[in-house]
């Protein structure tokens, strides 16, 4: 089975050693002071000190137990109420420490590297046209950080233990947040209003239900492929089915139409790809059965709770859809005003409402060249996912059918939601790039 190449650096990928100590401590100390000072004013000194303590604990783990901190980062993927999110601090610490140790060796295909460079280059040029220069710089910084994170993750995923820790943590936070949201919506979970967007829609610990719904799709797809052919967790099938049903339920009760599309595409791709493989009919039937079970249980839940009318309402075009499509049309109409676009993050400054589309945002903010670079990057990644799925590869057990389905779902989701700063998009991309590199470079060498 093809795996990401694990040369002498990869098995110790997340073990930085003393070389990474001082850069990590220096940067983390500054971050600690920033977090503490930023929280004392609005939240009080106790929470400020608690935040500082958490950062200091992260420093210690980054140097002494980086694998544990890496897993914790994937738990924190489910907490994104602020920008930047806590997970960004943890990933930044790990990136600084490991880069300082001099052991980072990303596995990114050449075409992807070229397209990332082109995307960043056009984005940098577009800043000069920004109406709000500060927002442009901040928005660009986040975009570049996330691309750098994806590149770094291709190296981290070369470590089997790190990959399994990460996906186990992703699944844990996906299942827990889904169950909590369902209980908050339909069982009056104490304090559950924090997890709700309104009385009818769940959002977890995200700012928006659309992000919450999409966040659950990749791990649902991974679990669905596990039901048909266990390679990652080694669970009994009934536990995998329960985990899939839970994450699918969370995505459904967010009542995000783009999220439903995302989930439907991802699950369909997993089943179709599984069926086309040699001996894949039985795994495909198992996955189909799990999907049918999730559908039946979801229908029963919505019926018992009287939510079918709301489901029907959400399935139709609403008044604000015309505003969204109008903003997208306006973004494309103004694509020629500047060769390199209006600048990062300028949609909210220059248009009446957000475009609610990754493609429309890229067209408005980076112009025709930027849109071309983004679309080529997305489709180049899709090609890598297709090749990886055709080779029936896995990234230390993370199935290639699930990765292909997740990416196809994200691309479709991006037509209706702006996904450019979704952390899990870059996690999926990194897994795909690492997987494609593995089939190009061959099986891992023994160290």
C-alpha cells in the first residue's frame, strides 16, 4: 500500500530536539504576553492568566511532547469562535519549533508549489489597490499562514503516529461537538445555546453553521471509508458506524444547504470509488448501508422534533439568496477594474455583502490572474486526489477515496460559501499532496 515517503527525517518529524528550543521559546513568550494582555481587559485577569498558562503549557509540550501537542491541535480545530483561533497558536508554535530544528522536509508536488507561489504573488500585488490597507495586510497574512500550514502538514503527515493522533483527535472533536449540538437543539442541553446559531440551527463552537457543517464532512468521509475497509483506527465496525452517524447528524442539523451538498458529494464519491476497486463491492455495500442508516435516523430525528418543515424551508431559495447571487455577479462584473484585483479582504469593504463564494471573492480581490491561479490550484489538487485514489493509496490509513470525496465536496461548497480561511480545507489539501507525493516517490525507505 502506498504511503508518504518516510525518510530519515519523517519518522522523527515531530521530534524537534534542542535545536528548536530557543526559537520556540522566544516566539511563544511573545505570544504569551500578547494573549495575556489581550484578555485581561475584556475578560478579567483570571482568564488572562489562564490563557497565559495555557500558552506556556503549549510551549513545554512543543519542545518535550510535540506529538501530544500535534494531536491537541486537531482537537482545537473544532474551536473557531475568534480570529485567529486557538488552533493557530498551537500550529504556529509547532511550526516555529520544528523549522528551528531544521528537520522540515515538505512533500508538495512541483505543480502545487508553483501554483501556491503564483497565488501568493498575485495577492501581494493586489494589496496596492486595497481601500482598507490594514485589513488587506491582515487578510493576506492569514491566507499565507494557512498555505504555509498546509505545506508544513505534508511533512508532519509523513509520521504515522502523528497522522493517527491527528485523525483520532479530529474524529473525537467531530463526534463530541455533533452530539452536543443535537442535544442542545432537541434536548435542552444546559448551556447549549452557545452551540446554536439560532433556535433551529447548530453551529458548534464556530461562528457560522456553514463552517460547522463543512468541518464535519472530511472526518465523516474518512469514517465512512473505514466502515467499508478499516485501515486507520482498527475499530469494530459498529463503532465506526456510530461515529459516522454522529458526524453526519451534526452536519445535517446545521441546516447548511452547501454543507448538505458537500456531505452528499463526499459520501457518494467514497461509495463509488470503493465499488470500482477490486473486491470493492462488499465495502461499498457496507458504506451504503451506513449512509442509509444515517439517513433513516436523521429523518426520524427531524420528524420527532418537528423540524421537517424547517428542513423544507431551508431547501428552498430564500430572499437573501438573491442578495448573495447579486454580490457574486457584481464581483465578476468588476473583475476588470484592476489587473490584480481590489486587494485581499476587500469584498466586505467594497461590496454591499460578502460574495459567499471562494471563486467570486478571488475574482474581485485578485482579478482574472488571481482567479486563474486559485482555480488551477484547486483543480491541480483534485488531480492529485484522483491519481491517489486510482492508486488505492492511503496516508497511514487515511483512505484516498475519502480524501477525493472531501476535496470534491469542498470545491462544490466553495461555489456558495467563502472557504478561503477554513482550516480543515488546508488539512485535506495537505493529506492529498502528501498522498500524491507518496505514489510519485515510492514506498517509504527503512531508516
